């Protein structure tokens, strides 16, 4: 593990003394009966490889809360929720297979709610998965350092000051906070239901990301309309293009034959391997972490259905 990553991990683990007793906490270990190397987590982890623990977990202690463990990074693959400790995962589908995990927010329903924050645009850099409110991002070493966010469920508020002052709400992914004037400005985050606006709920229609137009423009972040986002790497990584209406030829927007994974924010979409919705076509109604071989980097047109 790189020295700067290790230092950040220590901040994330050790500087949370101010958390309430209700905060979720889990200890994951390499061997059964809590043996081998163990780490304690109070926030979700998008990719345990960053912690040197991907596909090595054989036991864990749930100290508080309910935790979702998944077999692929980005909280994908086979997932299972646990509210009790497991001393031996032998024989189960999760033994030495856990790649990501997060706490499940109480009262959020079966799907849970969470937001992933990244230190760089386009969902890159250091990341944390937050399922509970964080009043001061200095405690996890990410104050004024968030470059993009991915919403895994619910409506969240990103705030420019600690203790939830100067907030705007978001219900969908934002690949570049800098493009809407929020790059390196976020100091606290909480789940909330106010509309896009300031902390009083008054709308703020400054410049923002417009996924329907494939770029940035006036009007705030348009995340109320069903949106399809294409990524040029598997696992919702790499360069992305978002659309809210049909695109007959992705070459026109510089994304022809590039998609390797797809994320949806509502609705159903048809994706086709040739322009003008010809060739092989597929109806997509959920996220696709990795496209099948016959569609992998073959998509040339898309439209809502």
C-alpha cells in the first residue's frame, strides 16, 4: 500500500472519535475466527483492494449496524446483508470473495441508501461510501477534496460548510463537481429531501452539468429525468457520457463503440450496435457492471423505451 494511501486510511479509521454511538462499525479479518490481518471500518469501502483486503476476508465482527458485503467492487456482484458477526465464512459464496462493503442505513428499505464520494472527477481517486450523515469531512480526510459523487440510493445533500450549512441536493451521479462550481468545496454530507437549492430549500439555478446535452450548461443539475450513463471502462469507470434522450449515432458525441458498462437513473433504454437503432439491440432496465461480449464497446445508438 502506498504511503499516502496508508496515511489516509489511518485518518479515516482513527479520527472519528466524535461519531455517535449509533454509527455503524465492522471488523473484517483474513482468516476464520477473526485471525490474521484485521481492519476496522466505520464507513463503506468501494474497493477493498485499496486496503489490501480484496478477496481475502474469511470472518468479520459486526460491532454495530447492518452491513452489506459484495463480491465485486463498486458494491456490485452477489451481495448479502449482515447484522451479526460471522466467525467462519467457509463454504459460503462470500469466503475470500468480498471486494466491497458498506453499512445499510436504518429505515432505508431493502435497497438501502448510500453515496460514494471520490477525491477526483470521473469517479476516480480515493473514495468512501457514506450511508450515514457526515457533519465534518475533516474527520475522514476529505474536507474540500471531493471531485465527484455517485448516488447509490436516496436523495443526498452536499454542503459547502461543516454541520450542513450551504447545501444543495442531488439524487444522481455527478461526474465532475467542478463543472457546477462545487469542486473542492464539500465539507459535510447528509441524506435529505430538499429540492436542488441552498440549505433553506430555495432553488439555485446556477450553471451545472446537463447530461441530456452531453455537457455542461445553465439550469442546474438535471437529475429528475431518467438518465442513461455510458462508461468506457467496466465497473462504471473511465470517461462517461450521459443522455436523457435518444442518440441516433454516438459518433456525433464522441462515444461510438466505447461503452463497457452502463448506469441507469430511472427508466428503460434500448442500446444498439449500429447507428439509427440497427444491428443487435438490447433493452436495459438496470445497471450493467460489465457489458456482454457482443455489446462490449459495440454500442452506436441509444434511446429511451
